[in-house]
C-alpha cells in the first residue's frame, strides 16, 4: 500500500503510518519546508524506517506520482493551503481509482474548541470546496473530540 502524509511536518504521523504499511508499503511524506524534511529524514533513519519517501512539495503542487496513492492523510493541513484548487487537482491525479483523501480539521461549528477561528473549518465549508473540485464524500467519523474526520474519493462523474 502507498499512503501519503500531506503536510507531514517533522513526521509525527509519517513514522506511525510507515510502521503500519510495513516494509512492503510506502509512505510519501509531503512538506513545503526544507527544515521539516530534514528533521523527518533524521527521525526515520534513527528509527530504521526506510519505506518513507520525503517529498519537498510546493504551494501549488505536492509532487505526488500519478495514479499511485491509496490514502492521503491531511491532519489540520487543508485550511493552510494557499492554492487549494491546484492542490486538490494534483491530489486527485495521484489517487488510485478507489483512493481516499482523509481530511481532519478542527470544528468551526464548536466554539468550545480552543483553536483560533482561522484554523477551523465547518463541515459545510469542507464539503462545498471538495465537492466543487471533483470529490465525493464517502464517509465521516465523528468520534474525535475537537475535529471533523471526513473521507473523500474521486467523484464518479
């Protein structure tokens, strides 16, 4: 299985997911900051993980291989995109036909979530943006205390 940690930072989720896919799997770790890629490489080496492929993406393009990714995880990342339409299009090209984007964002609908409003998204906002860009909502998980977790696949049309 090939999965992607979009906006991987220093690799908190990347390292965990690389272990889950095992030595036969591949974890693509996309980040736009050189420093974070360097930290991820160091952490992966120290933990003996050689199935992580760090990718220095850009603000317009994650530089993922076409038609090759089963899951793209975005944890509190999507709201940071300066060019969401280009990023969504590039991610869609990288997904295998049954691939999924897993979007995790802090709930804008809940004033009790202790995060600044500009770092939150509502389900309505997420759906409007992803549905308009060729995705379909596959399922949702509402069991996280502060965040939405929404699963999107390529639109069927």
